[in-house]
């Protein structure tokens, strides 16, 4: 998978950002099924690959606070 969103998500992950895919309904809200407040681990490259190759997310979200 080499979409712009996928490349951007991987770059953000490599830079230490907490990447979450947005919902695909136009709201730009995080896809809450992927972003869990009770899980303190940042998504790794395998998780990002799964989101963007299997689920076809077209945007990139970054957690910037609580």
C-alpha cells in the first residue's frame, strides 16, 4: 500500500506521533475502535499497515492531547 495517507501515517509514526485513522464518514473524528484511551501504547508500523492496507483509510489523524 503506497497511498499518500499511508505514507503520511508511517512518517508520523516514525517521528514519534500517535497516529489514528479518522472515520470515513466525513466527520474527521478519530475512528474510536482504533484509538483506546486505556491502551498507552502508540500504534506500531504493523498496526498502521493493517489500517491503511486492509481498511482503506483516506486520512491521517494525530492524537494531540487527552
